[in-house]
C-alpha cells in the first residue's frame, strides 16, 4: 500500500462524491483521479527520470494540490518550496536538493528565475500530453518501490545555519494517514477547510481526508472572513491552523458570528496556545478545539488531545500517543523516565523520518537506537497525558513556524556594522513567540535597526525576520565568552516592561 493508493481506493468507493470544493466549482473523485493521472503522465513525459525529486512552489490552489498528487502518482519525490521563505533561501534549497524539475505558479516562477534546475509553470501539466497507461502500470502497481524510500523531502530549520532536509519515507506517510483517520474518526461526510499552507500542516491532512472519502474545501482567499465564510457555506467539519490564525478567526467570529454547525474539530498545532487563548477559542467556536504534537521528522500526529479532553489542567497538554507511535521521556543517556519526571521526548514507529538529506552527523544525533530524539522536553502524568516543557534545542516557534536562531544570526553577522548578535524568542500575545535580535556593533560604526530587519527579510523571508532589533553596547557573556541567550532574553523583556 502506497500513500497514493488511499486516493485510488476512495475513487473506487466514492466515484461521484465531491473530492474538491473551490470557487471554480466541484470535482468528483472520478474527475479528480482523471486530472491527477493526466498530469502525472504529463509530468513523466516532461521528466522521465524514475524516482526523481520535483520541487513545487505555489500558493494554496487546487492546481498546487493536484500537482502534488501527480508527483506521488508518477512515483516521484515531492519537495515543497514555501512562498514565505526568502528568495536566497529558496534557491539554496533547490541547489541542495538537486531536483530534476521545479514547478511554480506565476508569482513563485518570477522568484525562482535562474534556479539551478529546470523551471516549468504549474500550468504546463495541463497542456503537456503523456501516457496515462504508463502511470497506471508504473512501479506503484508492481510494488517496485520499497516503503522505506522517500515520498517527500521537507525542510526544517537547521542548527548549522542552513535548513535540514527531512526525508519522509512512504511508510511515514502511510502511518500518518492511518493515524489521522483513526484519531479524528474521518468518514466520507468530513470536509476539510484548506486554511494552513499546503507546504506545511495542510499537506498532512490531504490524503487522510481524501482517503476517507471526504472533501477538501478551498476558500476564495486565505483571510479570516473568507475562511469562515467558506467553512460555513460548505459545511466544513474540521481544519488545522496555527495559533496566530486561530486568534484571527476568533476575532472575526466575534465580529460576525457564523453558525458553523458542521464543525467538529478545529486543530491547533505548530506552537503552544496559552490557556486563556484556548478558552477564548472555545467560547467563540464551541467545544471543537483540539491539539496535536508533531514534527517534520514525525509528520503528524505523535500525540492527540480531542476536544472533550481539552479542559481544566489538560488545557496545557498535547494529549496521548497516537495509534501507531511509541512515545517515551528519556534522560540524556536515553534511559526511559517515569511519569512525573521531565526529560527529552523520544518517538519510535513508522511515523519517524528515515534520515536528513546529506547530513549524516545530524542524523546520528537525532536517530538514536531506533528512537527519534525530538529535542523537545516534556513529562507524562500518571494518566499518560504528555505536557511539553522548554525546548532542548534552540528553536523559536512563531506563528506555528520553526525559526532557528542560527539561520537569522548568519544573515545579521554578514552586515559590516555587526560585531556579534544573538537571536531569541520573546513571548508574544499574537505570535506565541516573536523573533527578536540583540546586536552588538563594531566600534565606531552605526546602523539603523530597520536596515537589519530589511536585510533578514530580503534573505530569509518574513517569518524569520526579527520583529525588533535591539542594539547592545555589549552582549551578556559567560566566563568563557559565550553569549548568554537567557540573559539576552531577560534584558529584552525587562526593557519592554
């Protein structure tokens, strides 16, 4: 069983049910399958290399989704390019992955011009002919691809200043699909609102929903009013969103309430929500808020907390381990700890990545004796609920996106006026954490903080750009000269209050 087989099975069982709902109309499962097969054939004609890597950079559209499904159907490996990344980072990812093809919508095509790989428009798949029968009789049908082989390569921030390519094998996608269907109780009556980016959280839900015979709803645009209007008009039963988006949805729902009678799961993830924010969302939408814990290295869902259990002390929990995944709390030597003892969260099972791309040392640090060492600290209570604690690895989660300080520090340090810098996460009501940079200038030099902010935005995109740059006469350091990030953070917070 391959991930794409979940779609083919749903086509066989529910050929005339709606699979896609968008402003352009509806696509039945049969129509979706025909479209995917034609574009997979076109893709194979354009790029005949078996098991090649294909990058896709695009906004949330039906064509974007169909391109991903076509990549899977053609037996290739999907590499998402996030439009929120800066242009230099997008080009670095393409250079690093060495794909045989890059597909992009119009906006992303302009940004990816001159890339090291062949660049084609997403619309080329609509007009290029190919042999559909060859796709239907390809390696998937013959069982010629091992489930340990890559289905996707997704990038997450790296401690070395460059994002790490997480190789997600087909078995991890299968485990995610089965887990989502089980934990969420998905049925053909479910309809998922495409709110979060397809390059991130939404991609982990698309095949579980389609595999269960449900439909994906594409809103007219991605702002809160359009999202809630589409959810109400088309009877959305669930969707995933980072806390920043949920807070916007809460404000919009207060401004103009929608009935949302079908909604049963509003899943938040990617960053924590404070208990008072959870209660505000519950007041706005009813008892539908729930959460999950996952990583790019274990793509949804390691643990799950359903709406009925999100109450009282468990507002701060991320739930219990999901169907096919083992979770343990271990000490620095990997020894399992008891309930109530804090340590590093470790994960085992088919959900776990196979390795990092071209990063053997990072892989050895992360995959230890068959366990994924997540770098997150946590504790189980006596009932088996997991609670997250401080992160062991240095990462900022802002608006549901991971930002590794070293990524930003590398860019800031390249400015001729910067002697040293330290990037930290500061608690923020809107973003969960906001990226802040502390900068120590070279003697006799000056710089406008806005110039540094613009530099990072140009290189890395808006998500990784500091909300504020703070100029320090001297950064706080340890006895051996190491910058003390906790002291930097405390100084910034103290100066804000």
